[in-house]
C-alpha cells in the first residue's frame, strides 16, 4: 500500500500535538544507540563561498536512533539551522496551534456527512482501536489519517519526540544556533486542506481496510531506507501501487502540492543563501530529496554540484 508510507514521512506534526498534548515526553536513554547514515549532502557556491548542508530527516523514530557526529559538526560549522517548522517553538504557543487547526476543520457538515456510507466502518475502526473522540467530527479525513499514522508508529515504538527534526532543534537551542523556518504550520495545513476530498477519503479507507501488520511493515521499511540513506528505495515507495484511474488527476495534484511545489520553494531559499555567501544547515523530510523533481534536482538545474556526505544510494551516484 503506497499511500501509508508517503503519508508517514510527510505527516503534519502538530495534528498529534492537539489531541495528545503539546509537551514532549520524557524518554529514558536507550542502552545502545543505533547510528543512522541518512541522506546527507553538501553544496558550495564557489563564487560567493556559500555553503549548504542538506539532511533528510525522519519525523518519527525509535528511541535508540542517533545521528552521526559529522551531522552535528556540520551544524556547528553553519551556525544556522533551517527546518520545515520549529516544533519546539510551536509547542509553546497553544493559541497559535489552536488557530492553525481551524484550517483543517470541515467547512460544510461533519465527518459523518463527508464520509457518507464509509463513516460507520471508519468510526467503528477508530473506536475499536480506542482512537475515537467526538472532536474528530470537525476535521477533514486527512486529520483522521494522521492519527492512524501516529498510532501505528506508537505500536512500533516510534515517536515524534525521537525524530531527527527534534534532535537537531534541541541541539540548536542548547547551543545558541539560530533556527529558521522554511515553511509554517499554517502553510502546511493550508496544503493539507487543499488535498482533494475524494483522495483524502480514499487514503483513509485504505488505512482502515489494509492489514495493520502490513502498514507497520511499510513504516519499518521507510525507516530502514532513511537510516541507510537509500533515496532510491524512498522514491519507489511513492509508486508502489496505483490509485484508481478516476483519482489519478487528484493524486497528481496531491504529489505536486506535497512535494514539487514545496521543494521548489525550499530550493529557492537555499540558493538565495548560497548566492549571499552564507552557511546554512537544512533539515527537512527525507522524501523531499527523493520525490521528483526533488531539492537536489532544483539545485542541479541551478548549476550546483551535489556532494554526497551520507548514505550511498543517492540516485545520481
């Protein structure tokens, strides 16, 4: 099932914060850390001296996941961390989060109205898994799907508090490294709200009807591909199955919104930093370096050479 892994790596972080509380969990230190070798690249502007390090992150991970020292050394060198959204600041601002969540509310009717004949099956599934709450009735199907993603991660022992985004943000705050947001929670939610409703319902039904162990296996494969820097495997996860023919146009729109448009915008900010002779460490979801045209493609089109600093399976090597 293709849609689950795609959604897993691109899940909107703050949806889960709303329903499970905004404070990070206190996790015990793992006995043995597993050092990942994720997608990691370096780009230099030979005219200005600008440098950008690019790290593909995993938004949820087991508690023994650790990043290699070379990542932190590069972050220290740059002194500036660019992320999709600064989760550590968002957690402190419940009012902003509450206001942003309104973007994901249904405009006409409730979830029962939108899901129609599928509502009973989907609600029963949520109740059986002890995930249902009446507040969900206000939200678009993608929010329901994000909650299922989170529950699967929980069963595997994966946690957003162990995600590499948070690792780097915590390190940055502890070491007075400036944090820059490439996007905003509002812009991410606006993107989710634009996802065609028929596609949202299809994704949610797939999550409910597909064997749970199969879905967990997909998330494990996603994590393992990230951990070894295997961009080829990550890209294949986008195309493992075909959506129904009647949803192909909607799915193409979804892909362009979720990946291509965002990656173009991220690349423009990276290129501006390079042309200004700045040093910048960029940490965004790993799929943004795999879903074509990805960040690496846009930087290559701008004339930059990409140096592979991490996993060995980058498709251009």
